[in-house]
């Protein structure tokens, strides 16, 4: 190891001209990144302007923090923040642990074929688009002859069908359920991979000591995959202002289901609505709301990644 | 082993729970399939679960005859094939370059990549950019912004870093440049990670509805709308039934057709058409998935 370090120090960095092939592999992608990721970053100045598409960044008038003041002081701010945080917390409680539980269960099953088939089946929802997931659940939860309503009726639990998409109460449960349904199976891959790298001699030793399977999970499996869990947990916490977008938008028919707006609107869908779904699009106001979210998220992510490294010695980057 | 009885109980419990979960995951899909294959009028009576009661292919017939769906399908196929190919090539080449420690400017390049994982300009500045670049109502809006995928790059890079150096060294001695090494050696020893990332990228393209919804507008844009965007319009409105007139050869034929299909049955058939290709492909690549997820890239 030491000699390697020394060797590295004595080798001078190669000249650019000797690695044109390597550089030409990287530079085109960097340029694309510059155009499609960095230019929009500078584009956030629209939040400080009264941006007009036809005038552009250079021609639009600067108005300072006007749009931020309007956003924070407006009557939409509190309900949107409430929904954003509440949906994120619900997702953290239900959506986050679901794949871990599935992975632990799958790991206990020794019947190979069963395991493979159930894995294929539980991965399926991940490959369906949110458009399709929303379409399927609209059908299953339909008022007239939807499966769920029929089931509840036949069990005598309800006398008249529930209108799942017209009653604000049902929106969050449906959102959380569909998210668990869609992500549980595929999310388990990460944890299964982590479990499969656990040293098998640990389990052998545990069996010698007479530990049953539940205790083996508790004392060996869970502690072994804890670092991965912590990393994902911290990063999930850091993205707490990203409560969802496709799922919310599509389950509310792109926000056109106005009954659900009070319970479903989060920052991201709000930005979309003020910019693209209004008679007079308000780019600057939307950009201000978006920039607020992006700024808070940067700080949280940076803290999150640091925390993950401190807690587990590992991080995503 | 003395705890074996507990273990059997526990394993049975695990099998039971996983079975119930699997049924729950599969049911909405099978239900939609059954509805798409069932007579529309019979569907009104309710009670269809996973098997069509009055089987018919009429719903699919109507869907396939709809020129807008055919067009949207072609757009989806085109962007999926072309978009995934370009994205994987650019992203993997970039990752290969960045996996070389002696690459000049490596830290700078990596820094540029990592910043994009923390911060993005967001929806509105992105829209303004696309507008300025003339990418609205333009097929390339599906391709260009999605070429470089930093997450995939990091997965590729950590995989390439794990490839033994000796594999490349002999080729280097023979005077091969990095492109030759990449295409003749690296790709071959990295097939699992390529397989899963190609699939994930392709699924991303296939399932994207949003780009079609915001960057395409008006008559011109309608022609470039992909399947998922169109499907979303179909689910949220009655455009399928309204369009029956366009595909029926005569008024009498239209009356016959519209009596036999419904918005719901046509929507289900369209959903199946839009999703079956992926559902039929992913199980074959399943064994590679673990290679395509973040786990290998977590930095100790």
C-alpha cells in the first residue's frame, strides 16, 4: 500500500495531449450537462424578475424579492407546506420501511422457485408508469362497480358506495397505498443485495448457539444492513420537501380534480400549476416557490450526506 | 437443530405474507387486462375480476385502428430506442473516462456532476431553456436533456473501477486506445450492469408522460405526443369515444362500434397496449437488477 502511494506521487500527471481519447469520452457529456443542468440553474434569476417569455432573461424587469414575499405571505403557503410535510412524513412511515420488510421476509424463504416468481411479481408495479397506475386505481376504486366498493358492500361494511376520488379524506391514504404498492417490490432489491453479502458463517454460529430465525434477523441481518438503511433514511429525510409529483398530479387528474386540491397540493405540483395550468401563467412566482424548495433541499441533502457518513462511515457520494 | 419447529412456523408465515402481497401487486394489472378483453356492455354489470366473462377483441380492434394511438406508439418506440441508446453510450463513456485516476481534470468533472445531484434549476427555468433552444414541439426534447444521467454514470463508474486493471493492460501494450478497450473489453465484462441500466433507461423513456405534456402543444405538438401522455389524456377525458367517428368507415359502422365499446373498456385496452412490451421484457433481465442499483456505489 505504501509503495503504491509513493509510486503515485512520483508519476507526473499525464499531459492532455496523451489522453485525448479519454478526454473526448468525458467532455461531450460535460457540455450536455452544462447546457441542460447548469443553464437552468442560472435561470432561477427568473424568480427575481417579472419574467416574460417574449422578453427573456435580459429584457425582463427585475423586481427583487416580490415573488418570494407574495409566496410566503400568500394564503397558499401554509396549506402547501402542511401537505408537503405531512405527505413526506406519511411516506417515511409507510413507504420507506415496506421494502425492508419485504426483503427480510423474502430472505427467510428457502423455496427458490417461489422466491423468484414472487420477486418477478412484486417488481411488476415498478415498471408501470404512474399514468397507468392511476388509471388502474381509478378503475378499482370507481364509485359504480369498482372492485373495492363491491367488496365492501358484499361484506356489509357500507350501504352506499364510497366516492374515493371526491372525498378529500381518502386522498392521502390512496396516495400512500399506491406508493407502497408501486415501490415495495423493486425497492427490496437494494436490501436483498445487502443481505446477500452478509458473511454466512455468522448465521452458522448463531445456529450453533440455538438462535431461532427471528432472533437471527434481529441480531445479525438487521444490524448488517443498518448502514444501508441509515443512508437511505437520511437521504429520504433530506428530500422531505419532495413529497411527490407524478403520483399526486396523476391521481388528481393533473390538479383538475379541484375537490382534492386542499389535501393534495404540494410545492412541486403548485409550481407546475401556477406556471402551466393557469389562464395567465406566472413563471416568476412559480420559479420563486421552486427556488425556495430547491435551496432548502440542497442544505438538507448536504447535511444528510454528511450525517450518513458520520453515522455509518459510508455515503452516496 | 432445536429451534427448527419455530423456524418452520416462521417460514410458513413469510410465505403466506409474501403470497398475499404478490396477489395484491398482480391483481390491478390482471383486472385491467380482464376488463380490456371483456365486452363493454357486460363490464357495466360489474363483477369482472381477473377473467373476462364475455371475451372480445373488439376493444383492441378499435384501439389499433385509432391513428393517434398508432402515431403515439411510434413516437414512444422511437424515443425509447434512440434515447436509451444515446444515453447509455454517452453516460457509460463518461463513466469510463472518469474511472481513470490519471484523467486530467477528473476532480473538476466529478464536482460538476455531483452538484447536479444536489441542485437543479427546476421546472420553470428548464421550460424556459427548452423554449429558447427551440425544443418545444420538437422530438429531440425527449432525447437531449436525458442523455447524461449522473446516477447511472456513478453506478457505471463504480463498476468499471472494480474491473481488474490487468484486463486492460495487455490491450494497452498492443497499442489499443481507450475507445477500443471500452468497446472490445469493458462492455463485455460489464454486461450485467449494462443490461439493467439499459432496461431502466428504456423504461424511463417508455413511461415518461410529462415531457409530452408540457413541451408539446397545439396541432404540431399533438403529432409528437408519446403513448403515456396520450393515455393520460384518454384516462382523463372522453377523447376515445369522440374519435370513434374518425376511424369508423360509415355512420352505421360507428353506431355499431360505439354500442359495443365504452370509454372504460377502451381505456383498459390502451393501457394494456402501452404497458405489455415492458411487462414482457423485464422478467428476463431480473437477475441483473442488483447490479444496476445504487448499492455498489456507496462510498466507504
